[in-house]
């Protein structure tokens, strides 16, 4: 394992888990696990975690192969299923059911965990979940979106094959954030963290995401919140709408002034939406 963050180390418990993740634990109360998306790590949640700590024991994880864990040497072992099992192992070490929060790829991981062991999940928050299997490729208004996404994936794979992980990171996050300049517009600290995880980009996109169908999600009974950025791409908006429609009784929310990377673009509003979902108003006053 590589270095640690000394600012965190002074105020929190940072520890590797048996499954190869690293967990940053702060606060007290019911366990709330935060699972980052592609090229992320536990630091992505810093801007909003301080708002959650008064109510929860916040466990922000760095998934296997993400900083400060050793990067991947190859694509083997990097699948949604392996990441799900890592998360389940952590959940099984906690006595009570947990609140699960996942962003993007992390939303797919927490959804997979909730489907596998729903009794261990108290609530589910899915932020910008990318699940195109829930809506048709030919969905109205998405032809241009699907074409640009396919072109992005082709360019990304070529850059990864050439060993240019920095260019691949820019290509991915330009698309994710709506177009050219999207990566550069992110906060400097966020860009630096993403680049420190750039070697995970190949494994992340080496295999297709699970083909979840609506009938699977319809079996979920825990309270669920689906969040999208107000200015997100149509791909993510349509996916979030489809997830919310499939999970019975789920709530939908919109984070203002944000695209896909809501927790770094508008952490205050993201945390407020989660707290509004999880914490009664009388406890927040």
C-alpha cells in the first residue's frame, strides 16, 4: 500500500480491509458506507462527509486497486462482482444493517450488494447510476448520446492501450462532464485525485457492466434515493429515471449546479439531499 493522507490520519481511522480495500472511518452513529465511482477513492467524499458525521459513522472506502491501495497490474480481479464481494465482506463485519451510498460505478457496486444481501442494507442511495440495460439503446432522444459515448469508449481504449492513462482520464471525464473542457473544469484537487487513479481506467472499462433488469430491482424493499445532477448528460439522467421507476417506492432528487460529479461540484447540496432522505427534520434542527 502506498502513502496515507496525514490530514485524515490526525482525525480519523484509516485502515486496510481484509478484502484489499481501504476504509476511512469518521463520526459516530449508524454506519453509512460511501462507495466512489470510476477513478475515485475515499478522498472524493471529503467535501460532503463533514456534513454527514454529526449523524453517522461515515465509512468512506477506496475500492481495491484505488489510492492508497496498490494499482492493478492487469484487468483480472477488477469486476463489479469482485467489488461487490469486497463490499459485502465489509458489511458483514458490521453488526447492524448499513446505509449504502454509491456514485456512478460505485452505485452499480452498491446496487449489486443490495441485490445479493438485502437484509444487510438499511437504505440505498444511488448517485448518477449508469445502467443502460434498463432502457432501450434506441430510446427517443438518445441516438446522438449513444454515438458519442461509443466514440469516447473507442478513443479511451486506444489511449489505454498506448499507455497514456492521463489522456484517457481526460477523454473519459470530458465526456462524463458534458464535453470538451469538462475534466479541466473540475476542482484541481479532484483532477489530481482522478489522475492518481488513472491506472484503474483500463480495468474499469475492460468488461461490460452487469445487465440488470427491472424485475430484479423490483425485488428491493429498502428505502431508496436516486440522485442526478441538474445539468448531467441525458445518458445519466435517463438511467437514473429508469432505476427510480424500477425500485418500488423510491425517491428521486436533483442536485443543483452539478453534472455527473455532484459530490465535488456541489457537496453541500449533495449532503443535504442525503440527510433529508435519511435524517428526520427534528434531528437535523
